[in-house]
C-alpha cells in the first residue's frame, strides 16, 4: 500500500550511459514532481507534472526528460550521464500544484562513475 | 527573487530538551508554508502546512508558528527524542496568477542531532 514508490532504489552507472528512474503514486493525485538532492542535502525541484502536463522546468539540462504516461506515473530519463548527476532523486506527488501535502518517495541514489 | 533562509544550519541538543528552528522567507505573493522532516536516507515527510490566516499549528511535539507580516516561521520541538534527529526543511509556496498556488521555494534545511 505504498503511496509513492520509486525504482530502482540504487543505481550505479558509468558516464555517458542513459538511464531511467520510474515513479508511481496510488494516491489519485493530479500533480507529480521530481527533485534532486545533492551531497549538501539541498533539495531542488526539477520538474512538476499536473495531469500529464509539464508545469515547472527549473532549467535543468535537456539531458533530463520527464515522461508521464498517465497521471499516476512520472518517469525520469537521463541521457549521457555526467559525474555531476550523482545525487539522490526524489519523486513526490500532491493533490494539486503547490497545494496540500506533498508525499515523497523513498528516493533513488544515483552514482555516476 | 523568492528565497527561504533557515537557521541554524545545524543544531545539537540533549535528549529531553526543547529547541526552535527558524525560517525567514521573501516569497511573494504568499500561499502557504510547510515544514518537512527528512530522516537520513528517506524522503521528506510533511509535519505542518500553514496558510496566511494561521498563526500556529501543532503536530504532536512539533509546533509551527507563522508571522506573515514579518515573513517568519518557527518550528518548536518539545521534549526532544532521539528519533527527532533529522533535517527539517521549510518550504514556501507562492500563489500563481491563476489563483492556484505554484512555485515552491525550499530552504536548505536545519540538521538537528539529538544526543542521549
């Protein structure tokens, strides 16, 4: 009965590879988010999707492409991985954009070598 | 530019003691302010959400206050427990032109350590 789930939990890959992280929420929420948390623990919003439409794109590199097949899923695809992409990526969802509680997934720790 | 500043950056207190974490913001127009607790290796969990008209809100031993005039919020933890050791993140939401809230500004968090 997990509210927001992410896979994989850990991802180790080499520079230049392409990888995807999947996220699913079973809360019936309209809005989903992707966040990046770097080594300094600073949480930065990357994308927000509301009913499958991109609402926020915080000027992340275009190597990052979110894809939402339906409002319960928001996947993150990363092309040509770089060392600086190493971080913990969190998916979250909320009833509507900026309103109500955000429920976060457990995070995906990405390590690029 | 919308900003959220939290202080202190880190804090160590003894178990059983109280503490207060601060959050100052310049986000405008204001919609709501949230406090999150993030345990090591886990995603953030919401503690409180306050709108403009709310001055204080409690969640167990956690009490958040909001002064919308001075744009300050505090999170007070009473009778701290070892499980309170975590990062506490203040997030302020700005109201969008369409009437719905959009734009989330995150503070860098306060890292709290409770010592036995």
